C-alpha cells in the first residue's frame, strides 16, 4: 500500500473538489498500469470510497437545489428545510 493512501485524510474532511481530485489521481494511476496488483486493489477500494463520497455530496446538493421554492415570477422565493414534507 502506498504511503499516500495509508495516510490520506478521512473522506468526510475532504471538500468535494479535493475528493474528486483524489479520485482522478486514483483513476490515472490505475489506468497507467504501472501499479503492482496488491496496490491496484487498494487503489481501487480507495477510488470506490471516493466515488461514493462524491456521489453522496452531489445527491445532497441536488436535494438542496430541488428544495428552492419558486415564486410566481419564477424567481426563487425562499428555501424549505429538507425534512419538511
């Protein structure tokens, strides 16, 4: 396992942009074909965790955007809490 992966910050502390950059780095390294098999498996697992974290943040952002209530003129009139029915 590479030192970079072993000491990486928790996913929750990464911004979306940092997590996406880390995922892109994982993909680039795997596609390069220069990584030994055991490290490739570790990289793949890290990549899958990063992908899930990015997708969760995108889903959350989408839900927040969908909660914007449009006024009669089509302009945003306010926000509703996500847990409001």
